[in-house]
C-alpha cells in the first residue's frame, strides 16, 4: 500500500515561511519524480513544483518561482517544499504526488501523477 503523508502546514503571516514535508511509504521512491500541487477554495488544483528522481532537476510554477524551493532526501523517502515570502494568495491545501512510474516528468498536469497525499492546509494571513 503506497502512502504519502504531508505535514508542516499551518497559519503564518504574509512574508513568513513554512516548510512542508511529504513522507512516502510502501515503495522506494528514490527512482521516481515527485511533485507538489495546491488547491484553494473554489479553484482547481494547480501545479506548484516538481523534482526529478535525483533531485538535480526542478521546475516551478511562475507564481512561486524564486520564493519556493523543492528538494528531496531519498534516504528518507521524503520530499520537501520550502516556502518563503508567503502571500495570502498562497493559501491552499497543499498536496504531494508521485507518478506511477518515471524519474523525470515533462509537463505540469495533475494527470501525470498517480499517488496523492491527503493534503496539508497552509493559510497566509495579511
């Protein structure tokens, strides 16, 4: 049984920082790409960032580029999302995701991913 468990969300003031973690179990994910998505109330789920199997290739949505950093620790089967200079528009439930196969993905569609976590709430107050 594959499981992804996000943690690290919470309430933070604008300009603050949070670090999200996504712990994977049930499979060794060191050969898989991983991604972060978010969904705000009333909006569709949107791509945030992705990372290849090695951690050497990353890609970000324009809305978070320069403020968020995705990284991974394959020894711990964990991917991270460091979020700095947070804005109220960053308020959403954040999800990590893993494809069924593939160490490197092209594109930002959620349909590329097969396994999803339950999400962690991030709320940024103004």
